[in-house]
């Protein structure tokens, strides 16, 4: 895949630079919507707009849904009324749910007006669930039968177009309540007059539409089927969660965790407009600046010492940086543990003990190494002693904060992946500088 | 899920601390192997060993396979010959492939000897593929028929036990070469004497066993089916890649990227023995120490200046830290882009331009803020001027390195998620200190 896409990316950009229209591929006919989406995301804004004009109109909706929000909106903002008209001519409920937040209200209304009644009902049901709930994203293409149907009814249903990921068909009672699932393979060998209710797959559990996306993914993966039924709080069959949705959600969760560590959003566009991108990143830099000034203030307490022993100023980054790295190792392990659900009230103490032991061992080891190097560099055993002690103190503090900061943040419902590392670095910087310069003041001045 | 598991974790740990056997749940009967695996991973080593004794023997293999390597090996090392005997009594090829690296050679030999011929052949085929290739991990539970079979043969096959994730059955010729797939739902309504070859699903493509796991996952998700056939380089049907494998691989890839950012391995055990864990982390701390000394050396060049203007020492962390944060934002965006395949030769220049513009804007903005604060703090406009210029230079350098470092590492086949941030921080530290102290020497001394 990547080979093919990267050629397309290169061609589109060169074309945009040279303005030589003949160097272009004919169209994106041979690409999947997901591939076209990736291609568009990889292009600067002008080239992206040109590339859009080569997307076949029937793929508009699929390509936009496959794009990350911000890149998608960069295109939508530029759409003329004809393109919007083509886009809204035949949307299903799931697609409109995905795109609605990126579209002007009047365009959503037009799309809704053009939907058939069934899709409009689906849309309204989905839209009644919040953004982080499973109910919002269910897929409405279902193999459903009344619960008193027989095997021959199921066989008739199977002759029609069967949606992908169909291992089961779902049964509902007269009021639409879900009564159970029948594995399609059970139909083979069953007598045609046999009631389907005798073939229920007892192991298959329905998912509640009120589940958060994270919990829904966990239950889905545990169930080991290609799709699960999703029911409302009253037990009505709302739709299904298929493998495709599960993959999308898993990718989004991880991407947002990865991007959060740098204060970014998972929807950040590679080629976001400079002003927008600067604004967003400015906030993160501003938060960091406050913590950096805190570290400076800590150093400022020891101005007199620094004036007398300039070696301390030279070695400061070593103390801060060793603490920061040791802390971020613990922090990363704990953040993963929290995400997996490995960390509970009862195992925090043993974890703390283990991390403090690891920190203690490494603290002593590197304190010796750094102490010797510093002693030789500045020809002073006292300097070596001071930095060695500061390193031990700071790596121990790093282990402690690496465990406690993410656990506390989680309790306070703040994402530890987002703010954990900023807070940790503040602690290791301040502790490191105060320990190092404080010991320096006591022993060297 | 997490609620239930975390109660179990708490109970096991409290039990281990109080040694009151009556406080324990009866057994883990109601838990899935994946849940037991998570529970075991969440326990300190002693409690983990006690908890293992409550795992039903028939789940041994499944639980061990579901565990991360290091935690699994912490248990395997303690197994007595009876447990090993139970474990190896009925392993299939896929399970043994997963466990083989964690087992002593003689135990693998025993397990192989106890396998039936079919499983042993599967094992040998899988073991002939390297660790990062799809062929090693294929699932051998397949619905297969000779390519000249008819619909009635397929119907007969379907009456037997059908493996999960079965939307298709696969056809092979006399030599075992894969000839195509038939969607199971196509069997409904087809005449029983119709040749299956007339019902081939033309859209379904087989995966090559030689694919890397990453490429295999991409192709699998694009195909949107619950399982795909996997073929050898000669076209023989080796097995299938199912959704379960795809999920496992996706989780592993992300986890390893997340852990790599702190120099950790995705198999790192939450409760790894202190010595082992310390050793591993020591390497990463050592690498970081070298870069920290590089920064110190850069500062050391300006000792005379620092002695005269101690305010420079106080403000140093602000310059380094703003560069580090700005750089890590760019770096994170680029690392994601590389992982997704969004970044090619042609779009590096426009990306660099965009990131430099964002960096330039934020550089100027924060240079003004920091400049004013520093001027007021130290009552010197010159100090404000020096730090302002240093901030602009360092944030620009950060943008440049945030793009170029990961791209270069990728070219050199070094994982940018692992070493990108260490190298970046070194650059922003050194550039920041040299710019700040250099300008200070020119303008303040």
C-alpha cells in the first residue's frame, strides 16, 4: 500500500509545483477510499484541493469519513454548492453522523431531508447518544428476523445481499427487543421447519449502547466474533458493532494517547494552516513556560552560590536530565498499566516499592559514575560528592512521582498521557536543582 | 471487565499480605484466559505465583499465550515438572509457536513429540518464518475443500464444527495451492450440484506469508473481512489471518511505540525483578547521560560569562525547555506521519516550511513574553533581548530537527519512536545553551 500511495503523493506535489498537468495519473480509480484519504492528508493544502478534484463523486462520502477531522474540514470549507449537493445526495445515517460536526447546520438539514425515513430514524437514534458512547456509532446493516421465524425464513434472508462481517443473524420480538443470535453455520443441516429460537448461540452477549467506546472495544475483542448486537437500555436492537468499528476505535484511542504526550490532538492535520497550528501549540508552550519559570525560580534561590561555584551551573542539566529520564520510564510503565487496567489500589504500594528499588539501584550506580566524572572535570572531590547525592535524591523522587502523578491524575479524571510528563518534569527539575544547589550551598561555599 | 479484575487483584494482594486464606475467591472459573492473564500481570511476583495455582489446568496454555513475554517467563521459570507436563500435554501449533521462545528446548521437544502429525507439520511450517513475518502466526483452523467440490460438499463441511471468524471457505487444488474463496452466504440459494468454482469471491485477495506483520495488518484492515487466506511463495494455502491476530498485532505495535519513547520494551513486566529492570533501564540512562554531558560541555564553554552574569544560569532551563517542548510537538506529528505512511520525499520540503513557520510565529510570541519577564526580573533590557533571541533561534532549530531527525532515522532503519526524542533534546539543549550563553557573552559581558 504505502509504496503506491507515496508515489501518488510525490506526483501530486510535483505537479502542483511545476504546474505541468501531463505528469499526473489519470485518476484515483484503483485506490480504496481509505487510501485516498491518506493521500489527501499527506498533501499541503493547495495540492490537497487539486487532488480532491480527482476523487470520483461516488466516493466523496467514504473518503471524507476516512479522513481525520481537521484535514477533512480543510476540504469541506472549500466546497462549492455543487460538491456539497453531490455529497449530500445519498448519505446513510452512519456517514452523516461522522460528518455532521464538520458540516454547516443547513447542509446537515438538507442531507436529512434527502434521506429515506428509515435512515433518518437511524440518524436520530444515533445522534441521541453522546460522542463517547457506543450507541452513536452502531452500524444499521443487519440480518434481522422475527424471533418466531424458522430455518427456511433465515435461508431466504441469506439469499439477499449479506453485509460483511456476518457470522450471525439477530432475532427480535414484536416490540423490537433483541431475543438472541443464531450462528449462520447452524442453518446448515437444520431442518427447514425448525424454529430459529432452538438454535440460539447462548455464548453471544449483546453490548449496551450506553457503553463507553473503550469498554465496548474491550468486550468486543473478548467476544471473538466479527460483529456483536448493540441494544438500547430497554433491550431494543439498535444495530451492531462490527470489527471495522472496533479497529477504527482502537486506532483512535492509541493515536490520541500518542499525540497527547506532546499536547497534540489526534485530529491534528499534518498540513494544518500555520496560524491555527501555532495557536494550538502556543497553549502547550505556555503551560510549559510556567513550569520552566518555576525551575528558574528554584535556581534563582541559589544565585549567590552559583556566583561562587560556577561549576554548579555547568552541571545543572545533568542532574535535571537524569531525573527526567528515570521518571519518564516509570511514568510510561504506569500509564500503560492504567490504560490496561493493571493498576489498582492494592498494588500501588508494591509497585512503589519496586520502582523505588530500581530507582535506588540506578541512582547509586549513576551517582558514582557522574560523581567521578565531575570530580575529575572540576578537580574537586566535593563537587563529585554534591552531584552524586543530588542524583540519588532526584532519581528517587523521579520514581516516586512516576508512580504517584499518573495515579493521582487518573483519580482526578485528568488524562495522565496528556499532562503526566509536564508535571513530572517540573518535579524532577525543581527537586534536582534544589537538591544540587542546596547541597552545593552547604558543602561548597 | 476492569471492575471485576481489579477486585481480584486487590483480593490476591491482600491475601498475600495477611496470609488469611479464607478471604480468597474460589477460583478464576468465571474469567476468560485474557482476563486471568491481565490479573497475573498486575500482581507482584509472590502473589502472581500464588494466583497461578488457582488457574484451571486446561487454561494454562491460553493464559500463558495471552500474557506479555516477560511476565509469562516469570511464571515459567518457577514451574515444576508436573505443571510443565500438564502444559505440554495438548498444545496446538499456534500455541507452541507463541510459547517456544519462553520454554527450555527440551520442553519444546517434549511438546512436539506429544503433538499429532498434523499439528507438528503446522508447527514446522510456522517456525520456518522469521519473527516479524505473517507466516509464523497463521491460524490453521480452516474450512478447506478441493477446488472441484460442489455446493453440497460445502454444505456437508458446514455441518461440522466451524471455526470462529468464518465468512468464507477456501478451495485448493491437488497440490495444495490456493485457488480461491467462496463466501458462505453464497451457498444459500445455490443448487446443490453447482461447482463451488462458479461462486468464487473475486474481490478477496490472499495474503503472502512473507508479508511483514505491519503490512499484513494494513492489508487485512483494508480487506474488511473477518479472516483472509495466507499463502506461501509457491501459492500453497498455509493458513489464515483472522481478526483476532490482527487485533493482537495492532495492540503490540502501538504498545511498543508507546514504550519505546521511554526506552522500554513492550514486554516489560510491571513487576519485573528489581535487578533485571534496573539493568535494562540503566542502558537508557547511560545514553541520556552522554547527551546531558554534551549539554554541560556546551555550558562549560561559557564559564567566564556565567561567573559575570549569574542571571544567565538562572534562565538557562527556560531556553532549553521551550526548545525541547516545541521540538517534541513537531517530532510527534512527524513520527505519526511516518508510521501512517504520510511522509514521502516530496512532501518533506512543504512540511519543513510549515513547521518552520509555526515555530517562527511561536518563537517570536514567546520570545516577547519571556523577554519582558526576564527584563523585569533582572532589571535589565539586555537580558530580555538575549533570551528573546535565543528563544527564537532554539524554537526554529527545534522545528528543523523535529522534522529532519525522525526522517533521517527512518532512512537509517532506526526506530524514530525509540531514539528520536533523545537526539532531539540533545540538539535543542546544545543549540539553546550555545545561543543563549553565546549571545550573552557578546552583549552582556
